[in-house]
């Protein structure tokens, strides 16, 4: 799945929160800040686990405010071996 979170999601430890939630759920992928102020996450896992991940993303970290989240599903590629925070 690919998710884009909008709202107050940069500068509030949101990427670290996303990484922690993904690791707790056993998901693989990455998260990064986008130039428009949103945060993008790509995750692979079982459908039920991805649904829980989406729920946690919508909730957000204690300091964030998620005003909207879009999700697009696609086939897993198996290219990830963990969950990383990407920079740049």
C-alpha cells in the first residue's frame, strides 16, 4: 500500500511514529517527507495488518494532526527487508 498523510505531519516525529507502528506490525517498506508538507509511506504486508496500519496512520503521533489520508493498494514486490525512514 501507498499512503499519503496530510495535515501537521512534518516536524512532529510523524515519520518515526510511522516507522515504529510498521515495525510493531511486522510490515516492510519506508516513509518520507514530501516537498508539499505531506508524508508518504509505502508498506507491504497482509491485508488485515495493512488495515490496522492505516488506522494508526489516521490517528497519528501525539504531536501530529492528520487531516486526511489517501491510500492506494498495489501488488507487493518483496523488495523491502525492513521499514526505513527515507531522507531527501
